[in-house]
C-alpha cells in the first residue's frame, strides 16, 4: 500500500514563454529550450497549510516543506538525514569586512548530506525521478552536484553516471565514485561535460539532470528560501549574497519568496539578491553590467572556486531578472581575495568556508566599502559546502619527540 500525499501542484510552466505543461509527466526543458517551473495552487496552500504545522513537522530537514514540493507518494521521498542548516553570526571577523557584529550571518549548507547545498536540489530531482519511473540518471558536475546525485540515486536504487572536468577537486571525484556513481573525468569544462551528457541521452537512455534542464532541482533549492524565512521568524534579511554558477539556488530562493508572499506568510520588502562570481568566470556579471538578460559562453574559464566555474547557464535570464527585480547587483572577485577571505574567517571565527562561500564574504566586504550596502543592513552569506572538500594550506612544522628538548622549537625566536 502506498501513501498518497496531498499535492498542490497545478502544472509546469515555461520560464520564458509561459506555456503550460502537464504535471506528473517526464519533462526536460520546455519547447523553447528553457527551464520549466513547477506551479502550485497557492490559495489552497494558504487555506490548508499553516506556519505552525510546518514548525510542528517531524520530517527531516527540508522535507518539513513537503506540501510546497511536488513529490506525491511518501515512499518516493528519498532522505539521507537532512537537517535545517544553521545561521552563524560573524563576530570577530565582522570588523574586517566593514560590518557591525551580528549583522552578517552565514547560512552553512555544509551540514547537509554529502556536505553541500546540492543535496537539496538533487534529493528532489532523484525523488521525482523515482516517482516518474526513471532508472538511469546522468549529470555534468564540478563536484558537489555529482556527489549528491550519486548518493541519492544509490539510496533510491537508481543508476547514475557522472561526468566531471578532469581538474575537479580529487576528493569530489573520489566521493562520487565511492557513493555509487559511474564516474568519468573529461578533458574540458562543465559545459563540455554537459554536451556529452546531452549526446548520451538517446544512446544510453540516460535522463539528464543537468542544472535547470529538469524541473525539480529548483524545487529542492527553493527550500533554502523557506528555511531561511522560518529561521528568521518569517522575516527576510535586507541582502543575500549567493555564489552563482548555474544559479539554481538564487532562482529557487526568489521563487520561494514569491510563493511565501503570495500566501501571506511574509510581508515587507524582499531581500536584495547579489549574484557572486569569480573574476575568471563571470558571465552573469558581464551580462548584468551590459544590461543584457543572456550571457554568452565565458572563454578560458578558471577559478579556484570550482563550484562557480560555469561558463554558460541555461537559466541566465532568470538569475538576472531576480537580481534586477530585487534591486540587487552582481559582483566578481579575484581568486586571491577569495582565498585570503576564507583563511581570515577560518582563523578568526573557526568557520571553514568553501571557496564559493568565501567569495560571498569577500563580495560583502567590497559592497560595504563601495557603499552598495549599509553596515546597518541585515546580510546573509551563503556557504554552499564544507571547506573540507577543498585543498587546504600545507602544514610544514615538525617536532622531534626524541630530541633532548623538543618543545624548544616552539619558543619565540
């Protein structure tokens, strides 16, 4: 016997043309080649679901928002023990950013299964793949998305194939394979991996779960918006800095805020959304500065922040629209600034950000310096993964425990 959950999904909708598509069927991109968005009966949700009922939920992590998600059958709700990720105030390092203590919070997504926020989107994508009867999933990845898909696919009993650039951090490549993903390294960038996944769909009967090429990763990522609102007492911060590659999370959060506002769960101004990229791969920043909605392929993409090394994004116009509608902005940072910020916050706060998360802190510092935001603004920085997944500075100090006085080496010179 299966348990059918109440579903409030009405249809899917092309994000560019508005064309409607039937729910409960297998979909990729729309006929216009653009992402599909899941739409809900928000009036019914507002009548039948309350904030108190969400707070009382015993479901793990983001599954507490199940009424706002598309999975209809309880047995298809795949879980690896998700948690509500903490909001950590920056205190000692706030002054170095030019901020007031406790006005800048870090949303630490590294506490999720597989150590990154990719768990949200891929959990929903895999859950819906199981619900729709799919058997073999494929994804291009810079690391964390592939790890999340492999883990959740294995949990669901599905096959997974993962293609990643051959300079993806080694720990990511190894964890993908260890968690059941058939892992291949490609001598190119993530868009090259994406092209190969696309070519493999017909030949190997894969289903492509690339960023925004199926409708449900957005739904998983939008839970960041629901969770943030709940943690802040159903209020929203003034500014959100978000590390932006494919942009699913920024798009998903903006969708979540719109849904919450339509249901009357939040009021007041929406946050200003800031898309943060690296100077070596900043197609969204370039398009935003030029006043465009679409970004051409960024040539010679390079950055230590592998997760935001995305030369082209199918949802570029959705990212830029969210930034503009919110009164936000886009910003690119040099790698040396990103890494110096990571090291300083780790040493002052004991909080090891991933490079992509450190980019948001560096962007916050620059925005404060340039007067783009005020030190009175409430700010949330998104740390998208645990810093333990990335190369760390070497340790080169040694003690000889057999020496006559081994601790002499520790004495000040």
